[in-house]
């Protein structure tokens, strides 16, 4: 059985995806059961960081499913959900400025916001932040071999954070890297973020590979990010993404790093933080609410090209039909923005 479907090649802060519309063609959701097809789709156009599906749920909400290049499904993708938000707004919601989307069983508030540069379409997502989850609760960290105990907390002496929250903040994990101090955060997917003196690619790769060996600590893997403060309201980040590897950009990792920097007192809470990465730049803001910590992520949702795929479900093969049609204005506009933030 074969299926032809249109796609959009898109990116958020250089994090590039192919976006398929499973809201219009629900059978595309079966791709979740075919990791080989997901891998093939990710290679069908230019190399990408994953596959996005726009989905429609019975409760009337639209949502996102995101698949990594290895075929695994991610609970959340901060860069991807901005692209899905734009597609949903333009195709189904009459250009609505604010609405909710589902991802990984959670509901997220999306809003079109002021352009990050010129007229680049820019969306903001509010990401509730948890400081513990089944992926790496502080209790597991304390029990695990190689954990450096309570006196190593960077904020307070026992892992307490200003404002009464508590979690795994500014602590060492000897088995992972004895010199770094990590903060664990869950934004729908799990993250470790650590302030470093430099964005060392070799060190980051070692951390990402080491995580795969530490199944007692990280039973489902984890995203690892190094960040470098560059002034009070700016940080630079680099991420080893679970299921992908080193990536030019990861939206939830940039959000996690901003949150960690605020919890550690390196950046001010409640104020806009510029977060630079190899793919560009986003704006984040960490704030406390009655329901807990919420950090917003605002950045581009750029559509680079439109094309058509043929998916052979039986043979698990994918081919592109014809050449993709480039959206040159959007490509060039983002290039100008990229040059401005990398200068």
C-alpha cells in the first residue's frame, strides 16, 4: 500500500523538521508504529532533526506528535511545536493569535507574538517546569551510586530554591561528570542543564554517550545541555538531544537552561533572556505562578519548502516526488537574522 502526502520543510531556531498533516489524513499517525519509515522520511528531503505530525484530537483540540531521527517519539519539542502552531493557525484556525495545543498528553498555551526579527513568523509557548519526575527524581539521584550529596547544592545547602521549591539544582553527578553541577528539569521531556566555562563539543558528546550507559540513573535517557552565561540577560547553549545526538538547537533545552540559570541566580527571573545556539536565537522568560514555575519560549517558525512524499507502507520505503518548492523569502529572511545574532 502506498500513500502520497504533502509536507512542509520547516525549522525553529535551526532545528529542522518535515511536517506532515495527520489532522487531514489520520492514517499518517500509524507512522508511530513504523520507526523505519520515520527514519526514511527524515532523510527524504535535506537532512532533518525529526518528523512532526499535526494531529486532531476528539476533544476538539489540535496537537503535535514529534519523532526523532532514530524513529523514537518525543513527548515535547519546543522548536517543533512553534512550527505546528503556525500550520494549525494558518490551515484550521483562520490565523488565530492564541490557542492551545496538545503534546505528549499535556496541554500548552501558544500565542503568535512580536517578530524575533523583521517579519519572521514568531510564536511563544508557555512550558510548565517540573523539578522532579519518574525520569530522574531527586530521590533516585540521592540513592544512585556516584551521587554527590546534599552539601553540593549550589542554591541553599539542601537543594532548596528561593521561593520554597525544591529539586535537583546545582548538584554533582559523579558518574556523569564530577566537575559539572547539574540541574534536572522536566518540560514534558527530561533535561539536565549545567553551567560551563565554554561550550566544549567533545565534552558534550561524552556526556550524551555516557547517559546511555547509566541506565540506573536515566532509565529512559535524558537530554543534556551545557550553557554559558554571557551577561545577566543572555546565555549560549549546546545540546546532546536524546534520540538525535548533538543538535544545532533544542527548544526545550534552551528553556530548561534558562530556568536553571534563573534558579541558580545567574539570570533574573521574570525578565526576558536571550538564548543563543548554533541555529540562531530565542527569547525565554522564567516566572513563578500559583501552579509552579512556567518558562516561556519565543522564536521563529520558518517554512522553507513545500513538497510531496510517497510512502510505501509494505516495503517501508519513502521517496520524494519531484523537487521541493522553496520559500525563498522566508529562507533569506532567516539568514539575515542568523547573521545578525551570530555577529
